[in-house]
C-alpha cells in the first residue's frame, strides 16, 4: 500500500510477497506483485506470476494485458502477439485490446500492419469517438499526416467527441512545426470545421 504510493517498489515487492505467502485468497495481491515486478524491471519474475494466472484463468483482461506489456519488455514479440490475438477472440471490438495489438505489431516493426488494425477497427465502428481519437493519436505518432487529415473532419463533427477533446487534439497539431509547414492548409481547414461546428 503505502510503499507503492511512495514509489518504493522494492519495499512494496517484499510487502506483497509476504501477503501472498500468508493469505489463502491472494489472487489480487499476487497480480499486484506481478505488476510491481514488471514496473521494477524484474520482467522474468513478473512473467512467472502472469503464467500462474494463465494456468488458472486463461486469457483475461486483468492479467493478460499487463502480461503482454511485460512480454514486450522481454522482446518476446511473437508470444505477445499470440496472447493479444487470443484476447481479441473474447472481444474483437475492444479498443484496449486492438490498441495493444497495434503496439505489439509496431514493436515488431510492422507499422503498416499496426495501421491496418486501426483502420479495420474504425471501419467496423465508424462513429465511435474513442476509436477515432485513438486512431488520430496513432497516426500522429507515426507521422501519417495524410491519413490523419483524411480522418480528422469526421472526428471534428462527431458529437460523441467532446469539444474539449477536439480542442486538445487540434492544439497538438497547432504546436507542431512539421505539420504547420507541410499541412498548413489542411490544418486551417480543420480549424474552420471545428469552429463552424460550434457556431450557433
């Protein structure tokens, strides 16, 4: 508890190891221990904990997602991809799972396949604002500006995306000199769409 809050990971690990040994129903504490191992860069120790949950519960959101992140740290990319695809079978439209798959593919150097994951997701959920924002963030991180500005008008008129979210998104682009120089006209057009969308 308090050790973790103070970012004293080693002390927190010792604390949770003791709890796991003394309590019968300690799954929650064991998972916290695994996450602490991973955060403390003790990735092999974390892997052993996550494997316990694999054997006990199979793929699940609580332990499999952090397990995949841990596998990426270990550079076990193929194993991470396999786990992620198993997770997606439980909920193919889950934004977190698809984002995790895209991260895994990016880690493998398969940027185009990562982009295809997001494009497929948005085709199946064209009006989902959270997905649109996630795709915008991904395209921006990949400097796929042409694709970004093709998607942007749909985001700016989407009523499920708040005004504050739209402004925060545009603010990133306005502060980016590379975008201003290469896509200034498209940026101005996007700003006009944003403004027109809130004119009464």
